[in-house]
C-alpha cells in the first residue's frame, strides 16, 4: 500500500484527511506563523456540521461569534488578510443580524483554502520538515 | 476569552478525521 506521506503529496485534501499529515502540516505552518489558516479551515468545517435546530441555536451563535472574533475581526491576522473585504462584510452582517447559516463561512473557507493550495501547501511539500519525515 | 477558545478547540476537533 502507498505510505501515507506519499498520499499527502497528491492534494491538499489527501493531506487534511490524515491526522499525522495535519499534525506535520501544522508544525510547518507554525514556523511560518500561519497555523491560523489551518485552524480556521477546520473551524469552518466543524461549524458547518452543527445542524441548525432549536436546541443548539445559542451554541451556533456563540461559535460563529468566536470564529469571527478570532480570525476575521483582526485585520492584521493571516486569515483576515487572505479573505476578501466583501466576504468579511458578509460574515459581519450575518453576525449582526444573528442570521446564523451553516454556510456563512463557506466563501471565507474557500478563499483560505485556495491560498493554502497555491502557497503554503506546495511550500510544505518542499520543506525540510516534510522531506525529513519522508 | 477562555470560553471562546474552548468552543473553537472543540469545533476544530469535531472536524478532524478520526484516527484509523
């Protein structure tokens, strides 16, 4: 069978589908001061999994606000810098109107994912961390 | 805001693939 570390080189999704791959990628991103990109990506996926229903509306609102405050609000943060102004306004609007939709972070997640695919992921595959691991 | 951080960590963990 193909060793997991070779699968990680196939696509960003193959890497993010494996716990060891995620851990190694996170170590690399931490060195680059960019671990928030990965945390935000998973936070968006986790948020989308929370089904809207009466019993967890408060939790969803709290979580949406926490994601917004940590990653989007600070314009100097790496996630905020990789997210388009229109996307940030849309999220801010959803929070202000308490319109908490499972897909409200989807566009921001896509923008951050594109940045990882074009930039940090190829750099990771060439990094000492990955090469030493293989 | 510790409760924010807890909430975020649990959310991130829920989206991670389960270990084989």
